[in-house]
């Protein structure tokens, strides 16, 4: 019964998902391109793996890249230029200790760099797993050298023990906020601020229940705040749900937050968070029943903190559902749930489950979990140390909010079937008409990045760029002003945000609806908008919301003369100009359809058993629709001419010849086999076969009596070699094992 619940949910969830109307949310990438077409660069160091931690230092022009037992300083403009490197190996004693505890010496007992943060003085704070003994140090980059300061100290509670465990961290005003596991087994999760007086979460499972930490973001809400509120640190994670009645563990997505000025309680919650609250995070993918799980989060703030929006990527709990989603949450909607929403409380009705229900009782004043603001200061509460016990006891027992945080527009921004989403970053760019657009770059489990924009509620995936050759999952994404950086287990890559030159025509450039690109009518090329002189704006074509390419000149046709011979199969290639384009064929200005004469594939036309009448003018056009209007992206023309076929055998003749050749060989094999059988029978008849003599000797050999073992026969080696039945004693030869008879036939292929 315990599995039946989830199976039913999975089945009906899949049925509803596939039958529901996806509408404009479901998108297909218009182009699928390689990294080279986006002017990409790849960095890989021999013997180094796991390029999954990055810190952009635009102030000094380097990308700090953390990997397994190595840290690199790479040129931001071209990461193939390695400026510096420092090794941070695990000592032999630590490796032995790690392996003695049962960890894998080859994969787990290394130092995986996990924490990289810039400090106020320009130095960097770095931590690694150090063979399940997390360790931290300080690092500097001066005069082209990357140096660890050898001030190593324990990183327990700051960095994970397990290199494959999710974690989160943020560095704010010289203090590290971290979310990880605090013990070797990974069974004690903690959200902690490392300072002179460490503040952390309590051990109650109602605070954290087997969490998977995803991301941590700092929002300066105290700046110019009329309420005198404090800055916040927001934590995104998934955990085992407390509020559902089920024998099975059901995961849910959460957002939690703490106040930057939290100092813990005086007695109750001493050196524990007094402001830790968490709420469900909802991303309703169509009508699926199981909650989607958050995998990454990005904070986008176009202006002050009041404009901040969180972008999250979500994947299903069941592998049967192959849809991933992007949901957005405004800072206002999250604040509203924490500051005005109801709480959940534990209700024990003596059943198997401890039910969490909505709390309708009185809420203490000051409000539990609230930061110290002007109202609290009026009541002589200047720090969390002054909070009354009734407020502290309430928040200790009821950290979970009743209402879930809903996404903007009450639905996902993007839903896509295929490889699972893993990471997301969001860039802002200004279009030709002066409007600002947010461009999402979404990493996938297949090693690609999707470039997507939302225009008035309609999602457009401009392109999918394959970053890694071996389909390695994207483990990290980072943005600079003009570049995107990504890391996987095998390599780190860099690509331009505005690779416009791979669009081949004006229509192709405009229909891409890429806010970074526009078509220059003077130079007949697709160029980056930020490189355009203001005086030449009138000569540049860009249409983002409508996707109209009416101002573009007609596409020029490419003509190829092709010769064919009667009886052959003729192939005319024509690759669609985009994933959204449809290929249309015409011969002598008449449409071509699949028939006994023609076979149309997505990238070719095949003329079957060509004859003299197939000579003529063939045209292939790639047609793409945009807002109800069809545009011809490219035209390929073939002039098919009849060749001089004297001495040129047809394909059918060649095929017949190929078919006749095996028949001759088979006939020869049958004749030789018959001769060998006849020869073998003749030898049997004459009694000259060694095998027959061997068989006769075996028949005449006396059988041992029941209950006694036959004595071992020691035979002279030379005599044994002369016996006809001992043809070969090599143990490498195949042996046949007799199976006991069961009255049924055995397939020899199943015998091992």
C-alpha cells in the first residue's frame, strides 16, 4: 500500500501532464548549435576533474576556478589562458584515514574545492572537502601568482564532508553564512553564520528534515526601508515533507530566511536563529500531483531590492515525468508569506502520523520570526537578545508557514520536455528600441545551455548550445557583462552572450528574436546591438515581440547542377534552416509529395529509380512561421540533368550484381560441404577415423562399481599424446557443459 500511493500519483500525474494543454509554455529551441559557433573556449587541465566552483573577479580580470585539488586563475576574456594555478592536495595520512572509514580512495578521498568567496580586503576565502575532513584557508592573487596563505583551519559546518552532497553559502560583510552537514555521516544539517559568536539552526527535525541545500542569496532589505527592517539571507532547498500523511518520503521545495542582525536568544534559543522561518515553494507544472523539486536559484535585481526576483529551475520527483520548469518569485510575494501568513502547528491525534495543521490561535507580539524593526524598537527591543520567551518558544516549535509562495502569474515561466534543467543565470540587455529584456541561460543534464526570453507571456528559446562533448551535466553557471562561464566534471567553458554572426541571412537573424542581435542592412550581416553606432540605428532591423521580417530582402537562392543516370537513386540534400522550419519541395514549379517516385526526409529528397522524365528544376525552401506569417529562410535549387549513361551501370544493376555474388558463394559452400560429408562417410566405412576408434574404446571401458571411485590413471605423457581421442588439452578451448535432462529443450545460448 505504501508504494501504491506514489505509483497512482505518478500514473495520473503523467496522464494529466501529457493530456493537458501546454500552450505557449512549451517551447522548442529554434537553433541547435555547437560551442564553436558561439566563439566558445574550453579549459581543461590534464589529471584535474570536477570544475564546479567559480568566483568572478572582474576587478582583477580573472576567473577563479575551483576543481579537485586545484585552483586556477584564468583570463576572463579567454579562459584558455591560464594565469596562475595552485595545488591543494590531501596529505597521505588524511587519505589513509579517509579510506579506513570506508570511503572510496579514488573518488571520495580527495580535496574538492567547494567554497570560494571574495573578502572585503581583496583576499579570498576558500574551503575544500579535504578527504572528508573539511578545511578552509585564505588565498590571494598578486602579481600573477595565486597563493594559499597556509592558515588552514577546520571547515566543519562551513563546507560539506561529502564532495557529492549539495550545499550553499554566502559571504556578507566579512561573515560566512553556510548551509551544509555538520557531521561525517551527513545526518546533521545546519544553517550557520560563522562569526565570533556562531549562530546556527536547532537540531529539531521540524526545522530541517533531510534537506538538500540548493542556494543562498543576500538581499539588503534594510537599505532605505521605511519600516527600519533588517537585511535578509534567503535559503532555497528541498526536504522531506512534514505536512503530508504518507508512509513514503515525499520531498517538497522550500524557501527559508534569517535576519542578518540575528544574535540568538538570551536563554531560549541561545546562539540559535530566532528568525528562522520556512515556507513551501510552489511551482505548479501543468496539473502534476507530485511537487516539483528545486535544483538551482538565481537572484535578479534590476534596481533596488524591491525589484528583486528569484528565478528557480525545477525537476520532477519521478523520472517518468520528463518536464522541467522555470518559476519566478518576487521578493514582495516571499516577504508577504513570512510577515503576514499563518503558521503550521504539530497536532498529535495518536495516529501513526504527526499531522501539521494550520494554526488559528493567538500569535505573540512581537511576531515570531520577524526581524528587529521600528515597531520592536518602540517596545524597547533593540536586538534579538531582548525578545520575550513566548515569541522564541513559538518560533522554535512552529517554523513552518502554512501558505506556499506562489510563482509570478501563478504559473511557470517556461516548461520544457527533455534533458533535466540543472542551473540558471539571468542577464539583462537593451534592445534596439530601448526596451530591456531578461535573457535566461539554463544549463541541462545533457551538457547544453538554453538561451531563452519571455516576450509578453510567450516564451522563445532562441537556441540550444551544446557545451560539452560527452553530455556532461552542467554543474555551475556564472555571468559577466559579455560572457557566460560553465563548468562540468570534465572541463570549464566560456561562450559569448551575443554570438550573432552564425545567423546566415536577414530573415534568419530577425526571426531568431535575439535581443542581443540585429541585421545591418548596410553590411548585410547580423551584428551585436551594443556595437551599433546610434547614427546607424535606422539601418538595423530587429523585431523581438512580433517577429516580423517584412523589412528584410528576399533570400537569394543557391543553385547546383547535378547529373544523374537512369535507374539510380538520386539524393538532393536540403537542411532546414532552423528547428522550427518546414522543408517544401517543388519540381518544375509543382509540389512534391511522398510517393513511389519520391521519398521526402527532413533533410533530403530521394528520387527512386530515376528515369529520363525526372530531369528538371528542383527547389527546396525552408519556411518558418512567425505570428501567423510564413517566411522563406533559405532556398536551395538543383538543376537535374541526364548524364551520358553509356558504360555507367544503374543502381539496380549494381544491386542485382551484389545480390548474385552471395548466391554464388553460397552454392560453392554447399558443394564443398557435400564433398566433406561424403569423405567423412567414406572414412567411417573404412574404419580409418580416429574419432571412431576413440568411441569404440570408450564403449569397451568397464564402468566402476557403484559406491567406489575409479582409481586415478597415471599415464605416460608421450603415450597420452598419441591417443586419438585426446585431441587437445588446452583449457582455453570452449567446453560444453551437459545440463540434467528435465524433459524440455534448453537453448544453448543461455548456457554459460
